[in-house]
C-alpha cells in the first residue's frame, strides 16, 4: 500500500496545491513486514479482547503531521496530512498485532459491539518527528510514545499499565520520510504491547 498520494514539503507556505495524504497505518504495516517474526505464544487463550479507540494528545490529534526543530516549538507540514485520523491508525495497528500473536480467541476493533473479556486502552502521548538540530543527524528521528492499560471488562479493573516508546531514524528530509519513520516506531511499540499483554495474562494464570 502506498504511503502517500502526491508530494509534500516542510515549511512551504501559500501553495494552492492539494495536500498529500499519508497513511500511518500503511507505514506501520510496511515496517512490520520487514521486521523479525514474533515467537508464537505457548498456548492460545479463550479470551476475547477489544482495542479501545485511543485517546490522542491534542497536539497530535488532528490531521496535521507534526515535527520539531526547536525543543519547545512544535510545527506541522504544510503540504501533507494524515490519510486517516491518528487514533484510527493506532487502533488498527494494535488490533492487527494482537490478532497476529494468535494468543487470543478473538480481537475486536473499537467499533465492534460485542462483549469482551479484556480491553486494551491506550493514550497516545507522542507522535512526532524531530529534525536537526533537535534530532540526530542527518535527517532526525521519529518517536511514538503511548501508555497502555490492560482492563478486565467485567469490573473495569486495570490489571496492568505501562508506558511504551520507540524511535526510528528518518531517512529522507520530507513528510514521507517522517511518516515512514513514525510507522516503524509504531510497529515496534505495537510489538512490545502485544508481548506485554501475553506476559500479563501468563502471570495471572
């Protein structure tokens, strides 16, 4: 799947060009295909799991793609936008990753209206590119950070909570490079979250 429709640039103003639409979900899928395969779980549980629609920090909740070149100043690409809301992309990536683990009987997306035994609640805290001089040379890095809560739905009890973060290098100085790196970081985080949920359930047996 293509990450973008059209070209984009950092900091260009006053252009009548329609913004390019870049997919975080597609970038994470591409990055995940190139990574190492996860070890299969020792045993599949009978649990049904639902991934909740993530809360997203306001600075990253819209359709604009964020980057930072000064420590206290967040900027946005002017000719590029997200193809899907970040919360939808993150939920889709996490849902697919839990499904691929094979550890649960059913994994439900946020929109499903079925009962579940566990719920994965997520707060997306960071979704940004850091370009030089803030980010490392030559083109900077992207970071995704989120806090996950593993909830027992029968009584709403939080069984475990943990913050996850990952960075990935940016390989080209434009929005497409930023989104590819953000997708790679999201793929790494989703892998860590999936392994963590398995560990939590194993400890509770």
